[in-house]
């Protein structure tokens, strides 16, 4: 964990970690996504990761063809 991140970062990682791992993201990639969100002024890191999670869920609903095409 790096300085400058919201204090709730551990809770956010706990909430979305499993979903993001299933989406194929590793810890370094999730950290980079969060870092970019902070650097670009994303107003809510939780919303950013929730969008990734929900996108993954929706893609999985379409079937494996779409899921594989997104990687």
C-alpha cells in the first residue's frame, strides 16, 4: 500500500479483491488502477473498482466468448 491512498483502501481491496482476481487482475495491476485513480483525481476509488467488478460480472453473463475477448 502506498501513501496518498484513501484510508479505506484495505476495506476496498477486501471487498473487490476476489472479483478483480477472477477478472484476471493481479495485485500490481489493481494497485496501478488505484494509483491512476488517485493521480487523475477520480473522486471515489470505490466507484472505480465497483465499475470494474460490475463490468466483469456483465461480461461473464454474455458467455465465455466475450470474456476471453476482453483479456
